[in-house]
């Protein structure tokens, strides 16, 4: 998460950080291609 989200964003406030981290976490866990699938 640190390399994929936190290090790539500069947040204006805690609310923005929470929103972006939640969005990124959902994408990471459900939409991105997973290496375990051989992709």
C-alpha cells in the first residue's frame, strides 16, 4: 500500500486521505489483475 498509494499522493487533509486510501484499497483487492492468476 505504501508504494502504490501513500508515496504517490499528497493529501490536503485527513478526509481526502481516507477517501483516496479506501478507493485504492477497494481497487487493489477487487479490480486489479492479480499476479497469482498468472497475469
